[in-house]
């Protein structure tokens, strides 16, 4: 499969995914996200960062349609976002028991008969004829990533895609993501590895206080780490003061 899209101008970013006044909570007294607004462009890689418990995974699950918002809207090209537009790589992937890598990928082949799994596997070198239960964490991650690629969706969401990968695989995934970006995809990534995000993303959106508190672009990406460090220390200092009262 070649990474290209003749209908997309790869040199121009356009807002394709618009999140407006999003409210998500598991009950009326515990809001995880509150009045969150975010515009996400195509031809770009967007990083979502925040402290543990800030709501990053909840945001991804809401965009993907697995969680229904209490209020607000998520629009794709001006229309309500549908699951069929999204390919989602979760942090922890589920695999059926006693199934080989080849059999797993075969579940996705009917959705895109043009995707050449064997050719793509020359990049990741997975033992597709072996049971997945014999795979390492990194191998399982690469297998799930191949499945996500095969869907060829316009919006790609990756929750901690670099976890468990070796250096070579990390570099390969980054290269593929750059190609997908140039093909006009809207890519959303979360990662605790800030260096990886600042290296490949066009925007980093900092999630705190139940909303997107600040967005960084390429021009001010070097401010990400100092800002997050200062902000997290402030929050922790306030918490410690409360605990010691």
C-alpha cells in the first residue's frame, strides 16, 4: 500500500475535526472533561499530553465513539463524526486466544483487500505464523499497528504507540506517521515520552483542568517541557499543602 491520497493537498492544513464544548462525565458530580474545545487539522500530527488522570484516554475514547459525551459535539468536515472515519490503536490491545499473527491480520483484510500485509511486514519482521501469545509486548504493539494501518482511515488515533517498542521500531513508526501525515491524515497521539512527541508532532495540546489549557506549535515546541514541569509542580505543591493541613 502506498501512502498517498490524490484528493488531498499535502501542503495545506485544514481544520477537519472540530470538538466544541465537550463535557464527559461518569456521573453528574464527576466530570472528566468540561467545556473542552479543540480544532484538529489534517496533514498534521497532534500530540495530547497531560498528567496522569487528566483525561487523555477519556478524550480519545470519546472521539472514537466508545464514550458518549454528556454535552458538546465532535464534527468531521462539518458533519457528526462517525466511527468509520477512525482507526484507533489502544494502549493495551486485545487478541483472541490461540490465534496467529497472520490469522489476526486476516480479520482486517476484508476491510481493505488492497493492503499488502506481507510487504509491510518486511518493515516489522513479525513471525506471523506463530501464536500471538508467544509475542513480546513490542511485537504485539507492531501487530496492532499494522492492523490500524490496514484500515486506511482519515483519522488515526494512537494511545501510547511507542510503549514497548525497540529503538529501530520507534524510528520506523515515526517514519510511517510522517508519511501518513503527508498523505493528508489527521493523526492524534498520546505519549508519556515528551521527546518523541516534540520530535514528530506539529501541535501539542496540553490537557489540564478538564480542558485543553494550552496548544504549542512547531515555533514554540521548546516551551512544552518547561511549561508542563512548572504547571505540574504547582498542582503538586497545592495538593501537598492541602494534605498537610
